[in-house]
């Protein structure tokens, strides 16, 4: 019996690479990875493992249609931050008098629509489309959050799919990637203050239990569980919950020094990182605080979001274990 093909958009990124790992030695499956440049070392590393690496461009629907052909499953992910740090987008934003967030969001949404349009071309033979998305923060905050473009934009891709291709939509499952655990020991480590004490400060409610997961380790097992289930599942992709007050306590033990958590404001973030990016991050954190990362109970109910345990016993990263013994 011929192997089924799972085609992975973003195989050289964290989520896509994790999905590839999950299917690498899975009987009955063949992996096809999409990259702009198959000659790059990051692409060759997958070729050496037996992955079929093919060139395609998310800006070119025809190229995606060609590589999606004969796929049983397509995993699609878009990258907002790639567009944020693209010099061409920064220049475009300046020329148009817009913040780079707006330009990046427009580019990400277009990439998502292109994935969907190309997947539609193979819809008659496709078993499942899996899209990495998150709920619309503007909707679920009832208009309070207006600058969290990388949440809002991803859901516009799902809305486009449902409206334009209802049959393909019925074959689609969504993977809602939670807060990245590696943020905690990279950009969000405690900082030393002039008096020698340590502090963690963000516009997050310190008591809020935040869903977290490791994108490189956990995306694959979670997406694999979706693929083995029936289409139409909307999965909350997290392995554990933790508050930032508890994160500070863990860092205190690790460093042997008091670490305090202090809630800051969106305005603080905006001043710290000007140009729209700080406000983007600040409003994301306000949204995570209320109504919650996945949009709160209202969104969970309306979108029929499910817990990982509903798809079986999935091995996932536990944030406390991950942070144990870490140092700055």
C-alpha cells in the first residue's frame, strides 16, 4: 500500500520541524517539506533524513498547488514575526505612514489565504488540512484589544476558508498553539535592578494561569493526534498551566535570590519597544490576562475548542520541569 503524504509548510521552523519529527518514522507516511530554497543547509538536513524537500513560495499560489498535489494531509502555519522583521515591510510601513504591525498582518493573512487557495486545488483527494491559528482577540475581548494583530490576523484565515471553501473547511482541523515555554528562559528572564534584586515585569496578571507548550517539542505530538482523529477538531495546544507569580518563585529557587513579579502596563511596553511592536506585545498580554489565551470560556464553548487529553495520552513538556535548575 503506498504511503500517505503529509506536506508541511514551514518545516524549517519550530512547529513544522516538530510535526516532521512526529511523522518521520511513522509507518505508512511520507513527508514532503516546503522551503523557498532547497539548497540551504536547513533544507538539506531534512533531505538527509529522507524527507522530500520541494521549493515553493507562500507568495505564489501556483507553486503551492504544485507541491500540495497528492497530499493526504497538509499542515499550514504562517509567521507574523517574519514579516515584522522584514526590512522591505519596515520600509513599506514608513512609506505608507502605517505601523509595521499592520503591514505584517496583511502579509501574514495573504500567506494564509494562499495556503488555503492552494489546498482547495487538491481538496478532492485531501483527507485533512491542519491550520496553526489562534482565536480572534478583538472578537473575544469584545473590542477591547485592537493591536494584537498576530492573533486577530490568523483567525481571518479561518474565516476566509469557511466562507470561500465550505467543503474544505469541513476537512479542516485547527491547532491553537499556546504560549511558548522557551520565552521564559530567553526574552522573559528575570532582570537585575540597580539595587541588585531581580524582577520580572509584563502587562500580565501575575495570578493568571497561562497555557504553555514547547513549540519544537510538542507541536508534532499534538498535530499527529489531530491527524489521527476526525476532521473538524479545534485543539488547544498546551501541556501545562502556570502563573507568572509561580514563574518568579521558580526563578527565586533557581538563582538563590528573591525574584519578584510586577505587573506593568501596555503603555510601559509601548515605550520600551516603540513603533507598534511594544503595543502589540502589551495588548497580547492584556488579552491573555482577560479573557484568556484561548479567548476565555465564551470562545472555548463557541469554537468547540478541545483539550489535548480528549485526543489521548500525548507526551508534552511540563513547564515546571523545563524551568527546573535554569539560570540567567
